[in-house]
């Protein structure tokens, strides 16, 4: 370690396994590790934004195909509006409140490949959606590397070895590599936390205008 590219990672996993009969399955082991890493942490390098326009009387936005979860939505009006992405229960409550006469509430609910809106748009408006994307397979990357491989080659390696041990029914090996995989992920989470917070600790700030703060419920 470290591994500069996907091909080098594949070779190193093969070296550690020393099981030529598993060579064909190694890309699957790597991809399974990637999928778990994608789900476990909101990585900065896959934070994306998508823009478009609301359609009059259409109560949903079709989401990007690489979306893992939606972070927040902004309507780009002359006075921009931040639309909170809420739970199903909260979404129904907002709809009921709007129908009773309140006109200053907005909400969005992620269902399948759509983001449903309340109130239903009555005018065309540009929007910007910020979201967490899935991690593209390393083998599809032009350089064969990404931020995660550069900063967490051990996570890729141990996650791949864990999946290999599970594939062949090696319970002891699965447990051993799972422990090292979790340790590597914990280290990456600390790196991500420091990057997002400037290295400082978390503290409660009471003078924030919550109504204008992007958030995910």
C-alpha cells in the first residue's frame, strides 16, 4: 500500500488471497466493499448538485440516476426558498396545513426515483438539488482511482478480503477482515469529519437563523 489505481488494487487483493481460483471474483469483492463504503459515510467527493425547472401542475422532480440520498432543494426565485426534505409523516402534515389555508410552507419527500413536492408548482421555477451520489466503480474511473482509494487504500483492501472470506465460507477470516475494515472506515470518518469542521469539535450555536439553513430531516 498505497495503491495508485484499480489494477494495482486488484493485484494486491490477489496477492493477499493467494487463491488463483478466486481471481475472476476479485472485482466483485472490490465492488461490494465500495457499495458498503458509499452507504456508510457521506463522502465529500461524491457531493453533487443538479439543476432543472419545475413543471406547472407536476408534483414531483425526477431524481438523478446516481443519487444515493437527497440533501436539500432550493427554488431559485428572486427570493430563493429552501425546501426541506422531510419524512412521510411530516410531508402529509405540511400538505394538510397548506390545504387549510397556510401558503408559506414547503416540503419535499423522496420516494423511489422522484422527489415529491408540496405545494404543487403553479409556476415554472428553476431549482438546484444538492445530493449525495453513489460511488462510481473504480474500474469505470478514467484514472482508475478516486479520493477514497487515495486516502483509504486499506479500507478497499480489507473490505475486499472480508467479502472474499465470506464468499468461501471462512468465518474466522470474515471476522478478522471485518474488524480491520471497520477500523479503516473509522479512520476515514475522522478524516472526513476534520475536513468538514476545519479540525475543530462540534458546538451548539444559538444565533443561527434555522429557517434559512439547509437541512435534511
